[in-house]
C-alpha cells in the first residue's frame, strides 16, 4: 500500500489516480495527524508525504514514527525544495526527496524500490536526492 499524506486535495487526487493506474493500493490523508490516527504498522507499504503541512509537518511526522519505532519507507515531496530540508529528511530516514512538480515515472520507480526495501531507517546517499531543474 502507498500511503500518501498531503494537505492539497488536488495533489492527493492526482497521486491516487496515478497509483491506481499502475494497480497499486493507495490510501490518502489530508494531514499527518489523520495518518497517525489510522495507520496500522502491520500493513506493508511506503509513505509518500508532503514536507510542509499545517499542524504536523512531514519532518515532524518522520520523527513521531521514529519515536514509536515504526519503520516504513518514506519519500518526501515538497513544492518548497531546500537542501537543508532534504538533508534533514534523509537523516530521519527518507529514501528520497522530490520537488513538485516531479516526473510520474521517477516517483513510481522510487515507490517500487521503497515497497521492495526491507528497512526504511538507514542512511541514504546524497545521490538519492532528486531535484527538478527548470532547464533539464
């Protein structure tokens, strides 16, 4: 299951359609708190979350999961890409950091890697930070 947390309902709708188009199970949440309240850690999958949200941010959610010893692969997405945030997200166990807008295929590839991974709380190289460059 791909668990997606973002406060933008349009982003959630688009990502839900993308996941369903490749036959991935998906659950969407408008807030980190909503995810925390309903997440069953016995269910395998990965977490795709926005870094900037009202209430609990993506980084704070990562920390709360760590404190509860919940190990789930995390992919951070944001429209506010900053290297400092990427470094912090990676230190907290994120597998990848993507800036919106991003390539559907890049995200799908990373989700497949995340679902296949056995551990989400490990160090990841800076090479796994993906940034969309306007002229690329």
